[in-house]
C-alpha cells in the first residue's frame, strides 16, 4: 500500500523536480554540512515531526514553527545520502530524496502557517500528510539501506 503511494507521489512530483532542474547533488550541496550520518538526520527529522504534532495538540504555534524550521533548514549528512543503498538503486533513491524533500518542506510549512492562524484542524491535516510521507518513504527504502 505504501509502495503504491510512494509511486504516485514520485510521479506527481517528478515533473516538478525536473522542471526545477535540481539534482540530488545540488540539493545536498545547498544544505549546510553537519557531522551527522543520514540515520542521525532522519532521527532529527522524526523529532521535528514530533514537535510539530505536540505543538498542534498543545495549541502552541511556536512549537509547530520550531519543528517546521528543523525540517525546512535541515543540514546535509557528512556523506552522500544515496550511498546508503546499493549502486543499482541510487538513481531511484536520489529521485525519492528530491521528491520527499519537497513534500516534507511543503507540509511542514503548511502546518506552521495554519498553526499561526490557530487552524488546528488544518495544521493537523498537514502534519498527518508530513507523517504519511515519512512512512511511505521508509516503507520503500528502509529495508534497502545498508
């Protein structure tokens, strides 16, 4: 089920990623480098998602914004993220990185904006979409990571 969702999301955003002509290499290069692994980066992203959700439950727009900022301004790991999968899978993984980076940024920002307007239901829906994107990507790639 998640794999089908991942395929649909990739198709929807592939045209957008191609239109922007941004490559995975450019995405990583645009981020500040941090002395963390890709796994540690994913742990930070999970914490950020949790902060967004907690902020919504507590009706705390600053908490939601702080979580969103962690996602929007996340650093790059100390290695090329696509090296966590086997060589034949790297092109697909790079496309996934581009696709889900955009989805996560959009949903995190949407949640923060709606929280600032105190639209907690709308913010919750955006947070749900953010979490769903995490689950979809993990379902497709977690077992392929080395």
